[in-house]
C-alpha cells in the first residue's frame, strides 16, 4: 500500500491572511470609522520603468501575529475567512500597466507597504518559511525595517515605491542516466547565522521559495537578497492530470516516496553544499542529479504493543540520526501499513508518532466547513475525526542496505509513554529481530 498525504498548507495561508487584517476588522467593532484611499506608483529601479502588475499589500503596524490565531483555530469560521480571502480583504491590489495602484476603504491607522514583483526584492525577501508563519517580534521588526511606513487618515495617503532587482539562481535537475527531470519541485534553502539551513517559501515573493522544473529539468529562482544558498529537490511523486472529458481530474499523491537530493548531490540536509550569491548576481550552472539505481523500499506495520492489533492512523518518518531532521514523511494506510520507496542505503531513525485508533466514519468536529474540506483529503483529516485510543511515539534505528519488508513497530499506550522509545545515536548495526518479523507470524 502506498503512503497517503498527511499535510495541508491551506490553513497556514489563511492564517497569514488573517494576520494581515487590521485589529478593527478582526474584533468586529461596530463604531463607524472614516476610511481613506491609498494611492501611488511602483517603479523598477534598474530600468526606471513602471513595475507593471506588481502586488501591493498594506500590513497593519498592530496586526495579530499568525501564531496567536493558531491558538484559537478551532473556533474560527474558516468558511467566512475564505470568503474574505477571495475578496482580497481590501488591503491588497495589483498595479496597473502604468505602475499605479489604488486601495479604497482603508481603515485609518499606520501601515507598512509590501510591494512584490517577480525578480525584485521585497520586505519579505529572504525570510524563511517558519519565520513567516510565526512572525515573532524579530521577524516583524525585520519586515518593518525594510518596508515603507505610511499613516492613513480620513483623507488617505499617497506613496511611491522603487524596487531593486534581486539576485537569481538558475540550474538543472536530471537523473543519473542523463535524462532531464521535469515537473520537479526545487526548494531554496538559505543558511542562517547559526549555520542551519532554512527553507524559503513561495509566499515570500513571486518566483522565490520553490519552482517546478520545465521539460528540460531547468529551474530558476529570482528576487533574492545576497546570501549563502542551497537547493533541494524532491522526486515528482505528486502528480495532477486532467482527462479528455469535462470534469475529468486525477491526482496521485505518494509523499513518502519523495526522495530528496541537495546541492552537491547528497541526500541529507546536513551534508548540503552551499554557494554564495552577491547582490543582483545571476548565478547559473547549479546541477542536481537523482539516482536511478541503488534505491530500496522500506515497508511494515504499526500495531498496539498491548494486544498487537493494527492501528489505522499514524505519522511515519525516516530521520537523519545525526540531527533528527526529517528525510521522508508519510502516513499509515487504514490497514495499518506503511511504505517508503526510493530509499538510499544508509543509517536512519524510523519514527512513528501520533498513532491512534480512529473512527473513520466520524465527521470532523472542528474548523467548521474547512474541517470537512480538509478531511476530504486522504489522511489529512485524521486529527479532526474521533480518536478512540491514542499511543506514544516510538523511534527505532534502521540500517538500510537492501529491500526491507515486514518491519513491525509496536506503539505503547500514551499513558505508558512518558518518554519516546529511542536510541539517541544509532550506529551501523543489525536491526532487532522484532523489527524484521511481521506481526502475522
């Protein structure tokens, strides 16, 4: 059985949008306010020409950080929020062909103006994905420092903006037999001051964060600040296709099979080879290669340690023992099995977390209409359904040097799992017999 998808980013996008709404819009204040009009122009500094069809967003100085909204996510009316999202919220627009823009009905207050155009720097450029989602004080200060500040009164405000061209990274992804790798998601990593690699996201600026390779396997990132970068690519195991008939739609999702390769053609983020890019530099010649041979499958089952019955929901990961970073992630099928394809030889930690017996016929009781939408994605709505029993986390060493099948993982009751079962730094060693014995034997 193949792994099912276990994540959904729509909620994060909605929370980012909600975090950009002014406090008066979120609190439901009923007192009438005199709203203003914000107008202006956006220009490209390198060409002195208009920035045509650039996005312009107003970020309130005193908005609600997304992490605060996460605490009350189960109380939010996501149907209403999505409706507002489709309407743009009144705080964002696109410039016209002459670079001008106009925002009407803007509540009075202090705002930071966030312009974005593919290939150019914005106040969001270079901000890692996790920082963009949480927006702590340091991140918010970073955004505010590079954004232009305006005050909107009843009479409105006018502002002109100039965009500086950013650096770019161009490269190619292929297989080791020489064939190109089309439809591959390439992700951009930025090295932080502490030496860690942080993933950028496409939400920070158009063309930045991830890019799908073309039919020749080529990718291109643009609008980047100077810094040290690496590129990560995943096998294209998620595919969407349409048929000839009206409404014919097909989606294949196998996230557990998404082998990752990093700059330097290594398979672990800790071994990635970075490269420096200076301001406005066009860096070319970055090559990533997927192996075709020397890859193995890893599959098994997850069962209760107490009575050995198979559980029907869990998050299963292959981790790097060096730093416990996730190398592969998938979910159980409803019959309690998991499978990872295309696994390179090496040492891993097999982690099973969030294991539970779930009533698959129950309907999500949280997040309103959004919960039902999420539950329609296989595996993604398990956390919202009725949990009959929950189990603790297990980590086990895994040495892969060939095909591995029949791995049996026993998860303890949650009350008996104060600490995860783990081996902190597993070395190259045989897998325990209990892991190589199917539960059926």
